[in-house]
C-alpha cells in the first residue's frame, strides 16, 4: 500500500513539474509575442503620457514587463531580461521617491546611477540575445 501511494505521489509530482515548465521553442515564441505587445504598449504610453503622469506610466510599464513569462527561456535571454526588469523597477521606485524640488538624495542618486549602469549592461546582453533569437527591439528597451 505504501509503495502504491509513493508511486502515485511521484507520478503526480512528475506530471505537475513537467506541466509547469515550457519547452524552449514555445517559451521563445511566447516571449516574442509578449515582448512585441509590451513594446507597442510602452510606445503608446510614451506618446500619450503627460509629465505629471510619468510616475504612474512607469509603474504600469514595469508591471507589464514583469508579467512577461520567462520560464523555459534560454539563460542568455532570461537572465538579462530579469535583471533589466529589476533595474526598471529600481529606477521607477527612485523616480517616484524623488523630492518635489527635483534634488535627489545623493545616496539615492548613486543607487540610480548603479541601476542605470546595470541596465546598460543588460541592454547589451539583450541586444545579443535579440539577434540570436530574432527578437526585434530588445536593444531599445527604453525607446
């Protein structure tokens, strides 16, 4: 009885685990589609956003970027994408925390500078991945 129960648990776990993971080809196809949708959203948002709406627009763009699934993607795409989204999140938080007089705390300014430098590194890696996997626009996340 215990063996049967153990076998069933193992079988369910195996199917559950395999059901959660996508194969690389499917993951890439879905990422391309989701990224194209994200880029179109970001471009439209950029055109339609007034200065006082920038913080809210940035939050929306980060939320959209975070919603893009990365499971099953090759590491040379997944890792810089995840890092870039984290950088976008940090920069958005810093921007939203900026004092009304526009003079940031020097420590926050340094944190923002580091986040921007990391995003530049991520952007270069994303550009390489974009060429490799045929994904247009990965080299221009901020545009």
